[in-house]
């Protein structure tokens, strides 16, 4: 007998182990079903909501100027350095003036010569007029020939024409002299505005050629006021209006900069078949924290509500609302005595985190963040019994 009991003992342990495993699986799946049917409550609370349109922007000075050279020559002296503050009218650079000085001297000499010729011709005209009067008197007494009289008349006219030609030449030379003097003045370059030297394109000793294109020496910018140039997609540009509030942040800075949208440029830029419109606004920069070419994360404020009742926007996910006057109606489950009860809730503004509650929920009330779901029924039992194929919580919009 003892031998037979020892042989059948392992056979009895196998069914017992199988029953324990089945019971464990049943408890595990029953636990998951209960967890799936649990409701995670969230509370309605007071908060702030902003409906914004986001975009990326680049900072540029609002006022800046490229200071170039209008005459050719060697850059003799550069009086400013990159990053230096300059005042309007300050001397920035000097170009070798010797060539321009030589042109001024040549034009002055030519003008002096022409003026001398004019005086000589005017004297000759006076003499021709005297001779003409003498010939006229003699011809009246028939003491001279008509040919001499006509010669005297022609001589007066020639001298008058020569004077007119010399006067025109003098005017032309005077204009050329003024141009040469102006070019001589261009050899000294002054700051057209006050600001900061933000770019330097030429070096001292460099030869500048201004015959084809004016070479840029430095760029001066007023960094006290910056402009932000943003690119907004064609899907969002319709939400923007001139005068709307806007704010932005920059990398590495926690400060939020406030501004107002100044303009929306009508012509877009197309990059890789993506249509982007440029929207610009300005911001004061008294402490110089904002610098050229900084990247900005821009938020155009379409609507804003402060100190209003809010709920997490996740509660509205996968739900269809019914538009109504001033908002959208949603059927949500509010917890009453720990049990979910369906209630119509009117929602206003929404952002990525919160939704504004206009009516239907009071502050402090809790609602279900996720809908309770009945555990899946076996395939053979589908369609059998009351409530088959429905989720708990009633119909949805």
C-alpha cells in the first residue's frame, strides 16, 4: 500500500496546481476589469486660459542703416570698432583724399581760365560796339561802305555769342567743381544716426571701389527698439489681426515680452511648398537684453480669460460637442456621492491644458476624466442580454 500511495502522489499534485493557476488568472483579469471600470476624478478649479496662435520669429533692429562709401580710394582711417556706440554726425572713417583734392584744384584752374576768357571777350565786345557806332555814323554821312558797316555788325554778334558760350562753359565748370568738392567731402564718412556699430565690412587700408556698387563699411543700428519678424502658416494667418496682443520669449531668458501686432505683410514666402506669411511687431529694449538675430517663441493672443472656472481639456477628448450661443455643450459625467451622473456642461475658451466652464459645473465639483468601460464580453455572448454592445455612461454627443 505505501508503494502505491507514493506512486500516485505526484499525479494528485498536478490537478491542484492547475486549479491554483486558473484561480490566479481569474483574479488577475477580474482585477483589470475592475480597474478599467474605475473613474479617475478631476476637480473644477479657478484658473487662467489663453487661446493663442504660436509662431517662430527673429529679432532685428527696428531702425538701422548701412553706411557705405560714395567715392573710391584707400580706407585711410577707421575711427570706430564693432559694438561701439556712436552719435549722429560722428566721424566714422576717412578715405585717401589726394585724388579728390587734385580734381578740385584742376576744376578751379579751369574755372579761372574761363572767367578770364569771358572778361577778354566782353572787352572785345565793347570795342566792337564802339566800332559799330562809328561805322553807322560814317555810313549816314556816306563816308564808308555798306560792307564795313555789315562787318562791324557781325563782329558785335560774334562777340556776344562767344560771351554766351563762355558763360555756359563757366556754369558747367562750376557744377563740376561743386561735384569735385562734394566728392572730396565724401572722403570723410560721418554717422547718419545714433546707435551701435553692429556690423563691420571693411578694414583699415582696404581699397574701396565705388564705381559699380557702394561698398558698405559698417552697419549702425538703434538697439533701443527691436522688431520681431515672425512667419505664420496659412492655416493660422486668418486668426491674426493688426492691433492684437502678442508676447514672446527667447532662448535662455525667462522674461516674457509684451507687444502689439503692427502689420501683416501681404506677400508670403514659399519654402518646400509651405506658405508662410510675415507678421511684424515692435518691442522696447531699454536694457539691451534683446539682440540681433535672436530666436523668439511668439504667442499671438486670440482670446484670454482670467480667474475663470476651468477643467482639464483632456476630459473633452474624443467627444463631440453641440455648438450653442457663446460656447459648446458637452455631455460629461459629474460625480455625485461618488457616482458618475451625466450632465450638460457649457464650454468656452480652450487651450492645450484647460477648458473654460461657462455653466453646468460649480467650483470644487468632481467629474470623470475617463469614461468607465465594461470589460470585454466573450464573442459567443455578444448581442445577448440587455445593454449589449453599449458603454456605461449613456449616449454621447
